[in-house]
């Protein structure tokens, strides 16, 4: 349910961006893993005139593939060949994959001199949670000496990200998480490890987990009030699905952001 909703949102955002700049022809380069393949298939299903996909090329996550030696020659960079095979009739690329592979793809374009004139553009879809203080992650390559090339190539990079959590209430939530982290049983005190004045980063996943637990508690309480067996998972899920949006005291979120955390908690 929610995976389909999120992929639909991603697809809509991509086509709106392409339509705004009148980029009607583009190529898709995607990680063949289950998650990114699902996003790719969502884009394929959403294609309508005047849009045309000129090239499609898949690759295996280079770090994972190389580490596990999943295929022979797996550790070699696939992007040089992909760029060679697609660049002639491509000006706009949509890239689906992790940030390390994004850096390698940008480097392959840069090395061939394709990004110098500004005629090529890469649209990267970040399906992970986004925070402004981590924006530099798109310009780093986990190899010595690679960052400078990626930084130059990033002039031709557009990134589609989710809206980060905002507002005073969310800041209060982060402060409360840090407070609890310093108490039993965690007893994590940043001052004992890092320099004085260091503030621990709290990812948005903490709020998703908080909302997921709260959603479960609310559904369970309603089930108990209705004399429903609390071990009846189907009924708990039915109650959960009755709500289309949940507003916590910290921020308003779409239900789908916490859906997978709710399922993990239930299991």
C-alpha cells in the first residue's frame, strides 16, 4: 500500500521537474536491486507523451557486489561503459542508486568531458530521509582523491529529496531524544567522546519510529475499548488503515512514512 504510494509520489515529482524544464527525452540509469528496480518500474508505468525514455541501463551496487564477489569482474566500474553506450543520444539522465555509485557515475561523465559545456544534466532521486546538514553527502566519493572531481561534476546535478522535518516542535523532539539517550540504559554523553559543544545528530527516523509506536498504541487502545482480541493482527491493521494522516505533537507526517516502522514493531 504505502510503497506504491511513495513510488507514485516519486514518479510525479520526476515528471513535474522534467516538464518544467521541457526535458521530454531522458535516459534512466538504475541499480538493479529490488528497491531501485521498483522505482524504475514505477517511472516506466508513468511514462506518457510527450516523454520518451531514450536509454535504460541497469547496474549492480558496486560496493555490495564487489564485497560479496557476486559476479566475475563485478568490482570494475560499470559507468564508463554505460556513459559510452548512452551519451550520444542522451542529454538528461535520471539516476537511481546509492550515493557512492552516483559519485562514480558523475565522475564517468566528467572524465569524458560531457559536463564541461552544461549540455548534460543528471537528476538524482534520493529515496532516503533528507536533512539539510547532510547535504554534502551528494558531493563525496568514498575513494581518495575523488571528491574534487565529483564536486566539479555536481554543477550538473539536480537532487530530488523529501521535505525535511521543520519547526520548533521538531527541535523539541530532537532535544528530548538527546536527553533520553543520556539516561539509562543508554548513558550516551557526547561530551565524553567528542569535543565540548558537540551536538549529537538525531535522524528523522527517530520521529518515524516514535510515530509508529504511537500509532500502534492508539490502534491497540481502540481495539481494547471495542473488546477486540489484541492479538488479532488483522483487526489492528484494519484500525490502523482507517486513519489517513497522523499528527503528533511534534510534526504532521504522511502515514506512509511510518508504515514500515509500524509493521516492524508489530512483527
